[in-house]
């Protein structure tokens, strides 16, 4: 059997980028031989094994043929006769279809029948062959590679193929988990806006995230949003989230923060009264459809509802500040509140001409929370109980003490 390094590790090494995980392809072996050598079989669908020591993935060379719609409709053919060349030609992009006869040190010559190295030099994402069609997840992969490698463009013929696949309904049968996985990776990449540009350009955004697609062509007031278009604003916000190294929950909250602006009645534009509540409702459906993890969902819900109040929080009284903190559940979940504030900063600075502006609301509300947290609620509860008070009366006393503490902090400013 021969073993070659393939895929992301070879690509990233040629790009001079850090290599995270290595994928290997094994030619001329049977599953039985692999098991006999101690490799551990994983995955039901594909002949993939884990190395007993390194735990890296070793896949038997295979060809794939589509048998149905969506991600699951595959027939995999793997046999010792399948050649490296055959395996490389069923892969998605030329830059991912380079093998090296390397040992683990990475030395060795490139096997690059589809000229992936040339496309790396030319900064092009190009499909290897029409076998690309056989896996619609690849549309999302191209989009997330565009976000990770922002100086790459999608080859016109690849974009055309992606358009045809979308028009054919190929993205309509994708499994929610796979869509979310690729979306999350794209959001965490260097320039998330590129992912959405590519998904829009091939029509996949309309199919997968119609609530997001709808933001394009919707105006906002030029005074607050010099970029005017709500879609243009969204892209600036997402790239700001990447610049501020925000975690996934914050980036997803950025993606979903203005969904309500896509359903503003035409006669209200460019104002968006009530977009927060409308947005939270749209977010709920989107998150259920894509099975978005609970932490991302919860952060996004608070951001959708409260971002306007947080932007305007400089004018709030102590009592209103405490109500805002309570609505954000900030006393119980301070880390999530920090995430909510970060998303709001991305929103504010993700506007044309505001990228370098300060966002004093974030430190200010962080300090307001600290003031509210300084109240010893258990001591107050114990005193109240001693006086025979219970339930809502205790809650009211604690809130009163928090308002007093926030008022004292406000006065010291
Ligand atoms: N839908 C897919 C998924 C994977 N691959 C091939 O399998 C390799 C390994 O896949 P994966 O680890 O998912 O992606 P990488 O390209 O290695 O990127 P990453 O750095 O994100 O791991 C890819 O390079 C590509 O050759 C493919 O052709 N089609
Ligand atoms: Mg990989």
C-alpha cells in the first residue's frame, strides 16, 4: 500500500499557512489490511480509518457516484485498484486535490494532476471536474474557503456550475447539521463577508438563508448608516466581528441582528420601527431550521431584541439600566452579556466610516453590571426573610438595592 498526504494540509503548506489537521489517502489496501495494521475504522459511509497513534484520518482511495439527492445520496466505490489519480479527480477544488508522497515531515514531491499549485499561485478556487456536482455541501465549502482565503476568487466556470446546482434544487436537500457546520466555519474565518458574497452570487443564500438574502436592497437612513443598504451593513458587521476576534456566538448574533429589517413595510422605509421584535421571530425560525446550537441562539436573540437599547444606553437612568441588565439576563450570565456587548460594538463599528470609532457603551454597561453585581442579594434576602417578607417583595428589595448601586456609580462618573 502507498500512503499520500492530501487535502488541506498540502494546500495550507503551499500557502505558507499553519497546518492544523492532516488528511491521508491510502492506495492499494483493503479495509481488512488497514484493520490488521491497527487502524481504527470510523464512519459508516466512507472507508475512513484513524491512525492508532496519531489519530489522523486515513481514507482509502475511492471514487464516488451520486445516487440520489442531497448529502446522503452517494455510492462509494473503494477498492485496492482505485488509483491516486482517480481519487484526486473526485475531490472538490484543484487546491484541495494535490497529493504529496511525503512522509510526516512533508518532504517529497507533489502529485498535482489538476494544477492546484498553479491555482494557489493565481489565487483561484476552481472545481476539479463535474464530479463537483455530486456533493452540494461543496457549494458551502467554496464559500467558506473564500472567507478563509479572502484574496482568492471563485473561477467563473465554478461559479456557473454552482449556480446550476442551486437552480437544480441541489441545496434544498442539505442536512441542517452540515449547513450549520460549514456556515459556522465560514463565520469563524478571516473575512466572513466573502462567504456571503459567494453564496449570494450563486443563488444559494436565497435557498439556505432567505431571511438574510432579503436584507439586500433594503435601505436604512443615511444619517446612521452611510452605507445605506442593509446587506452592505451586514457584511461590514461580520468583518468587524472577525477583526475583533469574536467567538462564534457573537458572529452568529451579528449575522442575525437585523433580520427584521428585511420585513419592514415599504411605506416605513428607511425607518425600521419594530425590527427588533420582527427580527427575533425570524431568527427563531432560522435557528430551528438549521439546528443552531443553544448558546448561539440565545446570544443572537438578546442581540436582536436589545441592540437598539444598548446603542442608546448612554441616556438611561439607573432604573432603566437595571431593567436592561435584567432583560439581558446579565446578572445570571455575565459572560453572555459581554458577548452581547461585543456584538453591539461590531454592529456600531460595522458602518461605513465608523470602523475606527470608539464604542463607549460597552465599557460603560460592563461597569454598570459590576455596580449591580456589587449588591449582596443573599444578605438582602436573609434580612427580608427575617422581616417576614417573601417572593416578589424580596425581589423588589434586591432590585431597589441594585438601582441604588447603579445610581451611585452613575453619580461618580
Ligand atoms: N465535500 C468534500 C469534502 C472534502 N473533500 C476533500 O477532502 C479533503 C479533506 O476534507 P476536509 O478535511 O473537510 O477539508 P480540508 O480541505 O482539509 O480543509 P480544513 O483545513 O478545513 O480541514 C479536502 O481537501 C478535499 O480534497 C471533498 O472533495 N469534498
Ligand atoms: Mg482537513
